[in-house]
């Protein structure tokens, strides 16, 4: 998300394989945590468009997939700052940037599916019946992050920013939720916002 040359932050073959290995490791850990592999409904769909539904966070994609695309854009921006501006590239090859991003996203998926975060979602957000993601949905979330990262690596910073803002405004209009509100309500719940979201 910072202007300048971006080529060296794109993974080479080894970097891409490393990112895939990290993602597969996260999937294996989620399965070891006894997370459901797929939706309890027993079917797999490309899209689950109803937020307050048993299929939300269970299928390949849903409204929150937009947030994971933005994760990738943000991770690319952070990597650009750390590797290009902060000099981290002198110590860690930039071929591993995407693998690092997958590790961070995967770490969030593991945390998100732990009892402490599941209970937090139920207590302070409108996701009253949230029981965690299916492993399929978590893997798809990681894939969305990768797509967002690669998109940001290939377009000008202003385009990345515009697309991220468009996603935030679009999901806000459609479901009264987005990445910004999700973080806000998890970290510092505001009852008025919760009631406004529940009225959708």
C-alpha cells in the first residue's frame, strides 16, 4: 500500500511453497482441535449470503471474505514498510513475506476458533450463535488473504486503498458490519453499535 517498486515482495517458487506448507499446517492444527471440516449441514456451497445463518462462516465464502481480502492488502502494506523502509530485508529474504503473512492469518484463524474468541463474539457482537468457522471456511479465509496480498503487490497503492475502502463501505451497507466494526466490537464494544447492527 506504499508507492514504489513491488516486485521483490512477490514470492518466488520457494516462497509460494512455504506459504502453502504453512496454510496446510494451520488446517492440520484446526482438524486436531476438532473443528468441523465442513458445514454441519453436510453440503458445500460457494457462497453463504445470510449472516445470521448456521451456514455463515461454514462455507467457502461469505460477507466476511471481503475482510480477509483486506487483511492481505494490509499485510502487504505492513511488509512493504518493514522490508523496504524498515530494512528487515537485510535479515529475512523477501521471498518469505507471503509465508509470514499466511502464518499471521493462520494464527488468527486458530485464535478465532478458540473458546476465548468464540465466547467473546457471542458476548459482545451480534453473532450470538457463533460457534467458530469450519476448516473449509478457515482455509478459504487464508486463500482470500493471499489474493488480497497478491492484488496489492500488483497494483498502485492508491488502487489498493480505493478497493479496500470500497469493500468496507459495501459490506457496511449490505450487512452493517465490516473489518473496522468487527475489530471495534471485539476490542471495545459499543452497545449502540450492537443494537444498530442487530436491527438490520
